[in-house]
């Protein structure tokens, strides 16, 4: 049995690809993430760069066609990027130059029970851009351990307790939740969606397994919004980079944990590492 998590490039096949049959996207910056205790056919899928943009445009959008074809996607020209796999299954990295706009990087490094996430974005345009929305989507449709269409095992911290999306919003579904420190930012693409009444007091989202013996956690130094979808069983805690000046580069650090323990154990682990 492997002693640590394993990473590999996602291949466009299986239940998730079939589910997205009518709405495909570029899979080249997606990754498989597997823990040693997962069955061989189970995985989480990290869609690391669903969108990287600012209110007037994209650095990157993986949707086919662009996500906002009548808005900021109207003039977007997609460029595909591939992982550097020379250190897989322990590390995947991508260094992506976007002509006339800037560059971004994604580095995923597998440790014993977490994946270290390091993201960066550089603005090469003549003016400041932002706030930046970076949609980092964790997909659980191929993980029976963590699939939770009822949203009763997906938790954020309300300042006092861990509370499930179902408890906060009254039902399962796509509700955009703000995160303290994210300056109230909600990207235009999400502004028409229903809003969660509770602001997360930490930049972390936790999914507990059905049996309660395992948990997966995604957390960053700072995020701006959290939500989950019941179709692909995804969960988000999207990283916040704010505004980038001309020539400025910003970096942000996060982790995806796959631990043996319940939601409370997972929350303690995140706090120990990020406080």
C-alpha cells in the first residue's frame, strides 16, 4: 500500500466525463487525487483552474465554449496547458504564460495525508486588474466515500461551530457563501445565485465521509467564497488574490487533506497548519 497520497493527470473518461458529456471542458489542468485507504476505482478530481479571471476578462477559462460568452468570455481565446509530470505521482506542476496578459502557476505536491497547493498569478497588463476570481473545484462524483448530495456532511465554521450547508441554507443546492477576509467579493457570474445567510469565519470547507472515519478538507490562507454543487458533488473554497497591480505577482498557499478522522479532527488539523 502506498504511504502517501498520489497525484496523476486526469484522463477524460469515467463517470465524471460521462456526466459532463453535454458540457465538456479542457481537462488538462485537472488531477486525480487518491488516498491509500481508497478503493482502487475511487478518486477525487481537482479541477484546479476552472476559471481565473477579473471582472472584464479571463487569464484562463476551461469551459467549452467560454463560461460567459456574452460577457467577459466574448473575446476569450483559449490556450491549453499541460502538467509537468516528471515527478508524478508525488508532484504535478504547470507554468502557464498567457500572451499580453500575464502568467499563472499551479503546483500540487503529495504528502502523507495532504496535497500542498501553491498558486501564483502575475499581471503583465498595463493597468491593475481585480478582484481576481480563481475557481478551484474539488469534484467528488467518483468518490462514494465523500459524495454528499444532501449537503449534510459538508461543513464550514460559523465562528462557534462547524455547520453543514444543509443546516445553514435549509436544503441542499448551490448557495454562494462569503468568507471573512474576502472583502465581500462575489464574481459577477455568481451574483444571480442564491446567497448563504452565514459567512464562513475560516477559509476552509470540510466533507466528512458517510462512515465518519474519514474527512477531506480544502483550505487556503484566504478565500472569498464557498459553495457546492449536487450534480458533480463538488465543493469549493476559492482562493482570494484581490487586486494585482501592473507587473505584480501574488502567491497563495492551500492544502487538500484526506485524513483518517471526523470533521472536528479535520478542522483542528487545518487550524494547526494555517494559524
